[in-house]
């Protein structure tokens, strides 16, 4: 049973080296497969008319709006009560073997007079539980990006220079956000509009990132600053 389960997981994850922890008992393993099997069946309804791969997983309470603008790759898991609101110019493209965490919100257009840009998530990446990804200005998350809980990404920012006009009526900037391949975004970190993160970067828990950083940066603080460069010494 364990060997069969490993072969199934290896096929779904495209990872021939995947090995189940020996500390997981047979009954626990069966329970996990039952839960994932139910999610695969549920996805047939939740992800109906959604382009992409055939084997996908959706847990209870997932909400998807404007599904014709969404593409979801094989092996992707959308966990319980996640919300994907996909109304956007470029749509939402979610790659293979992505995990969208519990209660995560991925949304784009909040007002009907201004259509937002959209979202792209590469293969083998994740969005943490209770995270928020606002895609109005466009968000691109690369391959193999990992993310802690309650991460917030905002690809719009309100203009506020004038005092004779309410901030609500001054419009927004929409430079977009790009997160390079292989990054780690710590729990509670915030990424603001206009930020371009290089590949293989680390963002400390609770950091507020307001400016761009190059590849292999390790950053922390409010606002975030460079602590070190990975592999530099």
C-alpha cells in the first residue's frame, strides 16, 4: 500500500524521489488519500469549465468567480474556503502542482469602471493560508515560490498628494508586482505595488517591502532593507 501510494504521489508531483515519512501509519495514510480523492472529485464541479490540467483538487467552500478567465494546471490544490475572483484583462493563470492555502483571497477587479490586469503563478509554488493577493496592477509569481501564512501582495497603491480631493477620488498607481523564481516570503510579510523581487530571495516574517531587490537578497524590516546576499561569502 505504501509503495503504491508513493508511486501515485510521485506521478502527481512529477517527483520520482518523493518518499512518504515512515512515521505515518497505514490508517492515517488511507485517511489522507480519502480526503485528497474527495477533493479531486469535488474539483470536477468546482473547476468545471476551467481550462488547464485534468487532475486537480478543490476542498470544501472554494469560491470561484469568472471561471472562464481562469486556468489551473494539473496537480494543483485549492484548499478549503479559498476565494478566486478572476475578472481581469489577462485572466488568472495558475501553474502545475500549485497550492492555494486555506482562506486565501486572490482577486483583481474591485470596481467595474476599471478592469484590473491579472495574475500568473508558476509551477510548484504556493500561496499561504489566509494570504491576500490583489492583482489589479498585475501580479507575477514565479516557479517554486514558497509563502508563509497571511502574506499580503498589493499591486495597486492609492494616490494621496492632493488635500483638496478625497483620496478615494485621486486614483491609483498600477506598476504591478513580480516575485522571481525560488523565493521564500515569510509569514505576515507585505509586498507593495511596483516591487520586483529577484530570484532566490528571502523575505523575513513581518517585513514590508516597498522597493525592489536583486537576486539572492535576504531582506527584513519595516520598510524592508537588505541584510545579506545569499552565497556571497
